[in-house]
């Protein structure tokens, strides 16, 4: 996945990318690295829209992955459900 998120070596702080969900919908995002001494990347453009449209909740898992062809990124969401007092993760949206 590193090749998909490589930031510009000459001071670039963000990279735009697209992912496809299991329904074939394409979601554009921007990965941004802050330059205030906090180097952890954050998702900016497109993220709030994705969260609202998918009705995500605190605790949901969002998984980014590379499709088998190696050229496209995918995204999926899992939600925790309890069955017989045990936590299980189910595919959601």
C-alpha cells in the first residue's frame, strides 16, 4: 500500500486517492500530513461525507485494502455485534 500513499518528497503534504466500496461506488479522499510536529496522517477531503453516507458509529472498523489486481484501493466497514455474550465483527455496508 505504500506506493498508493507516497507523499511528494519535495515538501508535499497531501495526496488525493480513490477507493471503491463493495457496491462499486468510488469514494475520493485526501490523506494529509500536518507539519506542526504531529506527523500522523489524517483523512480530510471526502472523509466526513463517507462517514455520513455510511452512517458510521464510534467503534466501527474501516478497512482499506489493495484489490487483487494491485492497482485499485478498496474500502470496507465492519460493525461489532454481540451473539451469546461474544463479540463478532460483521461486514457492514
